C-alpha cells in the first residue's frame, strides 16, 4: 500500500462513496494488523463515515425504527467523536465496519458489538514510522547516511570473511609443518605405551636369578662362619707336621 498516496486521498476525503472505495484498504489494514498508520485527524472522518454507513444499512428496509435504536445510533456516533486518538479497540471496530455481516447476522447484536467496541477510554498512538523512513530516503542527508551504513556493513562482512580465511590458512600451514615419523618394525612396540608398561611390570615382578642369590648369601655371611671355615681340624694339623 502506498502510504503517501493514501495520505493525500485522506486529506481530500469528502464523505463520498467513491472516495471511500479508494480508501477502504486503510480500514482493511487496520482490521488485520490493529495498527493505525495515519494521523488521527485524517483517518477519523473516514472511520466515522463508514460507521454511519453501517448504521444506516442496518436499518435499511425498516419502516418504523424503534426510538431506542435511534438513540443508540446517535450515541455511538457521539461517543466516537469524543476520541482524540484511536481507541484501544480500533482493530475490532474496523473488523465490524469492514465486514459487519460476517460477525453478526442480525441488527441488534451488531449494534451491541459496536457499542461494546466504543465503550472504552484507553487510546493508542498511530504508528507513523513510515514517514520518517520515507524522509530518510528522500533527503540528501538521509541518502548519505544510508550509503555510510551500507559501506560499514560491507566492511564488517569483509573483515569477518578475511578472519575466517586467515584462520583456515593458518591451520592448514601448521598441519603441513608437522614432522612425519616413520617407525620400523623393531620400534613398533614404542607406538603402544601400554606394552612398555606391561613389560616393565613383568620385569620388576620376576624372581631374582641364581647368581643374584649367591651374591646375596656371600655378602650376608657372618665373620664367625668365615673363621670357622678357615680353621683346620687337629688331624689335618698333625699330618702337616
């Protein structure tokens, strides 16, 4: 929807059906989103025109309109005119005005539904952010600002891409510089540290050899035993004499 075009049409709205048909997309948008995108003083006459048209259509073909219904219709229009900002129930109100027969098949429930949507005090502010965006794009200062933002975004994306490329190349160079060690069959046991540990444990648990035991007994012998072994018997001494 061209908001600027719709705004110009709202400024020239003259309570004519032909004008309303051109502006009906505004009410349809409000009924779907609940967002009023135009100043209230511009869109308020359009909604009031549609509200009065729905009330008149509700009584079309009725010859004798009850006085209570006449008073209710008048009260609804007066209550709507009191709002200085869009009512909090603007979305529901536009739903009933755009497609009244979709929600209520009979006149009395429709009137009560409209009355309920207008019996509020809270209001909402129109969302005019599209105007600031449009001014930003059309003005020279806004164009320069957008160009700077796009350049900053492009530079940031390039920096991220370069960082990723450098990190990948550094990882590849380090991987290529790692020395390749070839092991022979004789050194195959070195590749498994657990095998070396098991062999060491078996060596530590093995019993001492016979030579080791002999050396130990010789070292641990008492001097008296040595002396007794070197002393000769009396018969051997006589024979030597």
